[in-house]
C-alpha cells in the first residue's frame, strides 16, 4: 500500500513499521523461536517453534495443542516446551526469541 494513501484516525495509535529478521546465535549456541496462538471464536490454543543452530539449520521443530487458554499462556507454554526439547537434545546454551512483549 502506498504510504501517501494511509489514513490515520485520531482515535487509533500511530503504527510503527519495524524490520524483523532472524539473526544466528553465536557458535555453540542454538536459538529457540517459539510462538503461541489462540482462536478468538473458540479459545482453543496451540504453540510451536523451531530450534536452529548458528548456521541457520533447523535441528528440531515442535507443535502442541493446548486446549483453551490465554494467548500469553500459549506463548509461555511454547517457550517452556521448546526449552525442554532443547535441553533433552543436549543444548545448554539456548537463546529464546518470542514475539510477545507480555510473555517476555
């Protein structure tokens, strides 16, 4: 969409664009990228994520059904499940990346 045609309502906060990209962890570390979500209509939640090394190679992925819960709980459960998976795989240096400010 052309930025010149964006209309801002005085009742809504201004939107800010932030460029996001994955950055590899240092050697000997892995990164856990995790996310949780909740269907608004039913409240059913799920979480999932990836574990990647410093080359960007995915060494594991996971997805779990959480039943009914809040989005913050789904985000946190995803992080916990991912950390448990990383630990079970022998990783002791894990960088965790979440997109929920509240969960962080």
